[in-house]
């Protein structure tokens, strides 16, 4: 679960029992269409399809969460390179 202080900075509250969907990719415009960003692009499609709000920026990740017809869902896109994404997801 995303730690409470980080969620509060984004204006979000933790959702108990939320499904977490993480989309990996590399930051920067130069990587936006790279195959390694397929996860980040997929999360954006899921977010839109579920009618979730825009992703909020935090230092290491972007996050959105909502109550959906499928229950609570949080989507996260680390703002780190692929090989550093574990640290972003952990935070």
C-alpha cells in the first residue's frame, strides 16, 4: 500500500483492500513510444477505461485511485527507470 504521508501530499487517502495495478516504463519523452513503456501506456488505458481521475504526481511515482464497479483500484506508474522501479513501487 502506498504510505499515508505520500498519499496525503497527492490529496489521496488509502483504499483498504485496493487492487494495485502498476505500469512500468522509463521516464522522459524520448522513451514515450519505446516498447519498455508498454506497461505505463496500458495503465493509462485502464485508468481511462475505469473512469478514474488523472494520475497525481509524487516524487517517485504517479498514482490515481477510485472506487469502481470492481471494488477499490489504485493505478501507479513509477517515475523511475525500469531498473529502479522496485524502489518507487515500494515507497
